[in-house]
C-alpha cells in the first residue's frame, strides 16, 4: 500500500461497447494513461461475466443451446475434479508455472488481456502508476453459475471451493504478469451480485461465507504484491466490505452515497488503515444523465460528498490522496458515444480534482 498513491487518478471498470480489442485498448490508454486496464468486450460471449472464467473448471459444459453449467454427474467428473486439484497444488506448492496452467485465459477468453499486454510492452515511456485487471468476483460467479440441475454452485461446497480457487489463481496470474513488467498490480473483484446479499434471494447465505470467498481471492492478489479492489454497482452491506481487508472499495457514488455513508466508524477505520475509496461518480446507467452532467456538476456533487466525510473527522488531504475517480459501472451496455463521454468525464473530473 505504501508504494501506491491513488491521488484521485482516473480508473475504469472494464467493459466497453466495442468489437475491436486493439482500438478499445488504445482508447483506454488515451483516457486513463496512469492506470490502464485490459478491456472486456461483452459483445463476445467468451467475455461475458460467467463464460470468461469458466474454461478450466471441472465439469464445465456448454449445451447445444448455448447454456453454460457445471455437470458434476458425468462419468469423467471425478477424474476432472482430481486433475483440477492436482494442478492447483502443483502451482501453489510444487512450483509449476502458473502461466502455463489452466488458470490463465484461453485464446478466446483472453483477447483483451493479451492485446493489453502487447500494447503495454510496446509503450516506450511506460509511465504507468499501476496496471489494472479484473475478475468476476467469487460471490457473483458462484451464485450465477449453476450445476446441471439449475442450482447455483455456491450451494455446493465442492464446486464452490473449486470455483473460488480457479478465480484466485487467475487473479494471481494477472497480478504476476503485471508485476513481472515492473508495475504495481491492481486486481478488481467485480461483484454485482453483492447488491442482493442480505435480501430474501440469499437468505441462507451467511456473512462469513461471503467474507471467506472474497478473502481467498484477495489473499492470492496480495501474495503477488498487488492491491485487491472490489466493485459493487449498487447498494450492499458496506460494513462487511470495509472490514474485509480489501484495499480499494469502488461504489456508485452518483446514486448510492447516502447508503455508503451510513457506516461512519467503518469508513474512518478503512481510511486510517490506508484503504482507498474509488468514487464511481460518473454515471453510466442512464444516457440522459451521462449527457446532462458536466465536469463542473460532477465536481460539485463529489465536493459535497467529500465534505460529508470531512465532517466525520477524515482529513481532506488524506482522503484525496486515498481516492480514485471512476465511472459508476462498466460501459459495455451503453452506446459508444455515451461510453466515450463517460471516459472523457472520468479523465477530466480527475484532472480538475488534482489541480
């Protein structure tokens, strides 16, 4: 944490409404040159939140109709499951190369990642403060991926454990790839499903279970000297995340600041231990909002929120130094013009705050 200074730099969430990975990466490097990230282009099914991290899982099946699930009933499942854990132990304990393991992306799922690395390596200046990657968070992944009966694999301890380890190793591989180039790795856990935690939809899920799956992935990132961030694009139980040991919390400050600030003691403690708040202050949900807001109106909105945290006893200079400026969510579901304006607003607002 001491090596990285956030200093209200701009940061993106990941997805873009584009078809060309090379052009998408150039756009990211243009608007967020200090902390660029690899692009997810959800127009390709292989880059969907579930699909992108399913290859390599034991029992991974895609039906003729395109349905993705984990089939734990097949004749080969036990052998696949055993091979999965043997490879996991080979990577974590026997020194087998992570970069050649099942835990990396496939050529189809990793096009954005590989193009990003290619362009990073071509950059002769390399004035990056850090490099950002992302995974589908373990709670979102295990509650959205189902077994052959349609039941979420979160509720199957065997499959949940395999999935969390699979995600943790992918996150670790991304972090190691960035670190090998001399840059601080930042790996985000994208957790939209945490917006439902505590509701009737997840009534049997305990806080301890959620914290455990998050911690296993965070620990993998920390083992590579990286920072672990979490992105939730709606409301959740923020006290759980503020206490979790996560390094960066990214929330939709445009819409949900009034819910986030309900935990003043936890926020103070988070900042005191060096935690970073990534303010999702640039709207992405409604294109009317995107084109109505300006650098000035968003700066005013953010200033009001910062003042509220100051009233909690948090020093303003400390808070700014431990802040990032982000969109409220990814831009993969909006028009390209709107997405480009989101990127522009994020960059320009960051410049205004830093000036």
